[in-house]
């Protein structure tokens, strides 16, 4: 998942024709024989159309030209001349369109409600959870439906290249050399500009922003000493700088009825590190640990309100069924309010 903006999720969708080729994929393709470059290309469908201007689409009959005329002016000035000409799809190495570099086209206390009572906290928590669920459904719908994987392209399909220095140029896939690939930050291809076949989706890719939501059961100790299970929920937002290691901020809400048929409400605000060292096909096993603050309010039974440091840790299991989505289970322990609490949660993580 590279954005969680609800507005984007609801208004853009995944009907775009623009697909990103990452920098490392451009560098791999640049050292692949030109006539073989289009066989298996990593592409990521974009949330919005990229403004790259017009280009000349190719056809299945388009001739592959390996040695174009290339003029390079200085370390950052380059121009490419090519022409996708004729109804038969023949490509010449001179004349046609000229494109040059230019500018880019494009901690503390907490209380719920005015009274701070457990019942008020539960009501406000439910409202927050409903909003979070709407965001999750929208993000999952977008990230789950857009194509992120491998496609087969024509070697002469135009690739719109955006440079690390803010420049822009467009080249056929077969003409990208290692120097140009090193200069480019990423490339954009459009499935309307040449033969296009989606192959397979890529495996789960966590790198980037992540959003998750979980629900289940947790244990809570009342001021009267009784320990019983109740509702447990968690909302998470964070980032994975690495495929297997991430940092997530969490909001936990939990509640149950106490002996007086009133509400016991628990909230936690923590930061955790997640790691997934074990991968067995679509199954991923990991651990998490972190800390933060915990607050408890209990109605009708005196002595039930408290705030303390919270230490959390536990085990996780993920089952990926999409490049951006994974069903996730968490079995955790929390130490807060001088007691140990357990929770078992299951939910969806969007990357």
C-alpha cells in the first residue's frame, strides 16, 4: 500500500492505464538482451494516471530496432530521437520525436468524553473503530484490485522515464542502456501504448506504509479482583523500511461488563517493532514487541480507574493472498496496571 488516503481510494479506484517500473527493475532490464526485455517485466499499477503526454503506441508487428541513434550532451543533458512510423509498425532510428530533459511534469494523559467514564470511552471507541473500518475497506479494495506483478510487453513499447535530477525522457524498452537506467528514478508504461499481457502477481510486498485493523478477545482485571475476557480491538499505522521489519503505531481499545453490569474500558497507545523472519510459501511467522501508555476506567466499582506504562509483546502469523494484503493473527501479552493481560486478535493488514 503506498497511500491510505480515503479520498484517493474512493475517487480514483484502479481503472488507470499507468504502470510504474521501479528503478531496480529498469537496471535489471538494461542488462537483459533487448529482444528479451519484454518477456517478464515488474509493473505496479498506479492509483492515478501519470501525466506523461502523448506517445506513439506500438503493435505486435512492430519491428524491434536494437541500435538507435543516441546523442548525449553533458552528464545531465540527453536527447533521444525515435519514430514509431507507418501503419505497418516499422521503427526508424532517426527523425520522429525529440524529447529532452526538463522540469518535472508533475505521550501525556488521555481522557474520553467530558466525564471520562468507561461507558463514554466505549462509545467513542466504537465511533473511531467504525471510521477506521471504512478506511480499511476502501484501502483494501484499492490495493487488492490494482495489479502489482509481472507483465509481458513489446520490446519497443515506450517507457516514460523520470530522472533523479527532475528530468524526463521517453525511450522504447529495448533502447534503455545502463547509464539511462542509473539516471532514472522510475519508469511509466501505459497498457494502451502497446501489446500488454498480465502474467502473475508478485509475492507479498510490505515495503512502504502499512495499515491494519484487528478484532478479538482480551482479558481484563476488575477492581474487585475478577479476571474475565471481553472485546479487544487494535488499529495500526506505520511503515516497513524492509520487507521483514516494520515499525507500527497502535491504538488498542478493549472492554467488558463488570460484576455491577457496568463497563470496564481499557485503552493503550503503543509503538512496536514487528519482524517476520520465517517465510514458508504464503505463510509468514513473526514476533512483535514495544511499549507505551495504558489507561483504564471502570464504572460502578470504586478503584477501577488507572493509568500506567504498558509493555507489549507476542507472536504473529500472516497468510498472504495478494501482493498488498495479508490476513494476520496476533497472540499477545501486555503488562500494565501491575497485571498481565492476554489477547488473541485476527484482522487484515494492507501494505
